[in-house]
């Protein structure tokens, strides 16, 4: 589908592979998030993990100016709400009661990845507010022509989100976690923030690894041996299976092979080795990093090993972040136990527009109260941070 304005040509594509990687990454690589880069999104699609069969129909919007990619937006037609981590089932249920078809809908996000940073990609020197308006007009036409109920942008970039908000999109607040490096010199320097009891608890949990014969190793980029990748997939699969219907098992072995082959310069693996087997870890976490950000993604273990999760997913990555001078660590969704390890509750916004005036009216009427309740939850979490002093 192609649409032209006086200056730009807009084109919808069904696979990110239809866009040249270099063209796309000229827009994506300057961003703080790594999860809108071409290779990450392409591996999701090429592996078959994010595909129509799974309820994700890629429909990426590209904007061209005299043969040059001026802007792009990764977008997906969704036939369900799974894998989004913005739980809009209340709106789907409300739509059903009103006799409104809620699915399909259009969603902008890095699929199955609850990490803040989604935005339209805009080339340097372009009029970003103006281009965003043109793209949102194209989204309106696309949704109307394809009878989609609405459009949402999930885990939106804090600066970019204000442009769609000014153009009528409603902002819905959600709670996330973040760890911030306050120029710590060491993990012990970080522990100095904590109250005495929790500092003692964390040290006890760290020492539990050696007591159980566990050694944790941080491996990045080319230092990650290929033999760990099939095992990482099995651990990822097992972790999701433990959550039953609340799991998010979209990724397949081909995806893990693909990011290892083409994207491992962004990968960090925390491998937990038992002294009885120096070849294969008994547990692993896989994280993605770029610039000042570290992002927790996948984790799993061969068995229940006391305190291994805290060490592989939080303590050793924090230690790595301090060593590398990384500023922020987003550990991923869920888990109130993160507060006890020093992760602060923060807000992220999703942006929503419904094309049925009844749903639009109801969300607009109540979203302020909903956001106030979520902010109260975030504030309550942060009151429980076990720090010796408040800032």
C-alpha cells in the first residue's frame, strides 16, 4: 500500500526484510533502545516467532523522501492481546459488552518485549512533529480502511510520546522497575545504600552461590560459546511453561540461533556453573545492552537452586553494569521482590486511540483516575525501598 503527500511517499510493508537494513538502522542506531534495530526485529519475524500464525501480522509504515528513508514505524495487526504486557483486557471486555468488535487492532511496540523506548524512527534533520502527524494520519486511514478497532503504542519513549498525546492519543500509566547506577565504584559501594538488615540479606544470598558450589560468569559478545544457545532456549521454554497460561512463550530455537549469529554484540549471558559440571551451566540469564542501558530478557535453570534467580538476574548484572559504567538496568516485567533488591518503581505510558466514539469517550472519562491509582501504587512501592536514606 503506497500513499503520497507533496513531499513524502508512504508505504506499508509486510516484512521488515523489505526495508534495507542499513537504511533502517541509520534511523534506529542513534536511539537509546536496541530493540527497534533492524536485526532484532528481523530475527523475530524470520524465525517465525512473530508471525500471522501467532496472531502478529507485521505492517510496518515507512516514509520516503526522494528515495531516502525519512521515517519508519514497526507496527503489527493483532488478533489478541497476549505478549503485549499492557493488559487491556478490561477494554476488550467493555467493548464486548457494548457490542463493539475489539480485535483486530493495530499495535506499535517491540514485540513481546516490555521495555520502554517505542517511538517512530525519524531521520536526523527531518521535522519530527510534522512527520509524526503525517504518519498518524496514515495510521488513521489504515485502521479505518481495514476496520481495526484502534491503535496503541506500548512502552512509549518518554519524549516522543508527547507528540501523539498532543494529537489526541490517550496516555495510560503502567508500573515498571529500574536500577540506576549512581557512579558506584563496586557492588559493595551499591550495598552501602541499604539498611543494615537488607544489606546483610543480599550478602547472604550472594554467598549462597559459593556454598552450593555455584560460580557465575558474565559472558558478552564473541565470548559467548555457541553451545550455550540451545540450552538458553530450553531454559527460556521451561520458565514460560512454569507460568502456564500466563507465560509468554513466543520465541523459538531459530530466534535464539539468529540473535546469536547476527546480534550477539548486544548480548550478555550470565552463566551459572556448578563445580560438578564445568561445561554446561545449571542456570542462565540473557540480557541485551546498548550504550548506557542494560535490559533483562530471559532466564531459566535446570532445577530450583536457592537464590540463583536473584544472583543471575539481578546481582551479577548489576555488578557487570557497575564494571562497565552502564547507567540504567531494566530487569523486565513483574516481580515485587525487585524492590527488595533496590529496583525503583517508575511509570511508563502506553498511548491509545479508539475509532469507536463510545470506547474513546469511556477511556477519556476514566483514564485520569486510573492513572492516579497506578501512580499511588508506584509511590507505595518506592516507600518500601530498603535504603538507609531517601533521596
